[in-house]
């Protein structure tokens, strides 16, 4: 590998050094390991695009960790402060019931969520208002437990005792414009059993996902839509431990297809009539966004060829001739096994690492 050295004015070899560096991201001072390259001949710094990208990723990771650890500290303090569990806390905030659980597992919250947490942490009255408003979302017992603690706070504020507040508001100011879309999540690889039973998936969940995809993307084709559903379902199971929706896909000639969706959209693709009974929570929406970003950038035809490279589809098509359009059911277990292997092989520390797989898969069909 050689790069251009502006000092030597020619292509040169380079060596890489790694050092600790700091960068301000959205108001946070983020420490990360920065790699820089130097000309082998004169030691002048040279620019290597790949290293630049790696550094950006590394800094981003540092930022996520920082925001996440800040959120964990605040949430822990809130739970202590108001004597409330993570699930009731999620519910009275009107969030997905597992939202707090996921933040505690290391996901970085969106800015507005973090702002809300900061607010209820430092402002007892704001919390009291939310609690009253949404009290019927939690059990009577949880409410009373929390209410009792609130009364104690009311008493202690009469005595001029301020609640202990983690961090200052200034420390957590994020620049709204710089939060493009929440690419900042770390995985919760497997949900606990407690979480699994909380997630009952209704029959129409898949339509909800379709509805969401069509809502946020203007130009996704029916073929691409099927592949996005497939990858969303496959990776979601690996990262969250439960299925986004219940349906099985079939190995059709054009790749994995959910026949129910195919039939439904065949006639009126532009204005599919989809009942939205089971809303997606913010994690699910975020995850689908991610999949659309990493896979939705390819054409339906490319995605089709990408799925043809993968074991689950190939296995399910075994013995079928290519002219035969419809195919067998692709077993969930086979898909899960394959994508768990992918997860390990690509060393996916974060959901954003899914991009490594999609780009590598795409390069195989070129
Ligand atoms: Zn040089």
C-alpha cells in the first residue's frame, strides 16, 4: 500500500501509529484511540482514507459509550430516587416498556429521551406530574410505592433538602442538529426470559413493519421491500433475542419472500390498506431504519442476488429449478443459525456493524 506524501511529492510507503486522542462530539469530550500514518521516508503525516474512517468510527463508539454511561447513571439515580422499577418507569414515560431496560444494557438514548430523563431526575415536580398523568399505565402497587417516595420528597423539600442530582444539565447538552438519526446503539444480544414473554407478537405485526418501511421510504420497490423485511427479521432476532414478527418467509426464485405481504401488496402497492393495530416501539423503528440504511441502499435486484449467496435461501431452494417461482418455507432456525454465525464472524460489537456484512455481501455479487 502506498500513498502520496506531500513532502516527498511522490508515492511512498507508510507506517501507522496509534495514540490516545480527544475529540469534541456534540458537546462531549470523547477519548479514543486514533491511528495516524506517516511517510516511511520523511515521517511527514500522510492521509490514509481507511484510517480516517476507522478513526471516525472509533470516536463515534467512544461517544456512544459516554452517552450510554451517562444515561445509565441518571436512570439508576432516578430509580433510586423515586423507588420505581425500570419497566414502570418506561411505562409512565409512555415509552416502549423495554426502553429503560435497553438503556441500562448500554444503548445510547436519543437526545429527547435523555433530556426527559435529565428533567425528571432534577425536577421532582415534573416527575410528579408525569406520574399522576400516567398512573394507570402501571400497577397500583408500583404507583403506591412511588407515590410514597414522592411524599417523602415533598417532606424533605420542606426541610430544604435537595435531591442528589447526577451531573449538571450543562454537561449533557447535545447539539440537536448534529443528531442525524440514531445510529448510536449497542446491542443487547439476547433478551432475558422476562423480556421475551412481554413481547407478544400479533399476526399483523409484519404489516406494521411494511407500513413503517413504506412510510419512511418513498422509492422502495416490492422486491427490495421483501429483502428488507428478511434482513430486519434476521438481524433483529440476533440482536434482541425475539422475532420482530411471526411470519415465515419462503425461498422464491427471487429470494426470500413473505407470501402474505406479496399478496397484499400485489394489487395496490402505492396505497396498501394496512391496519395498524400493533405499533412498533422506538427500538424497532430504529432497527428498521438501520436495516433500510444498510440494505435499502441496494436495488431489489442486487438484494435478490445477495440473498442468493446466503445459506438459508440456498438450502431451502435445494433441488428446485430456477424457473420454479415459489419455494419452500425458510425455517426460522436455519436463518437464525446463519445470522448468528454472521454476527460472530463479523465481530459485531454494535448494530451499526451490520454495515460490514451488507457491504461485504454486496461486493460478492459484483
Ligand atoms: Zn515523505
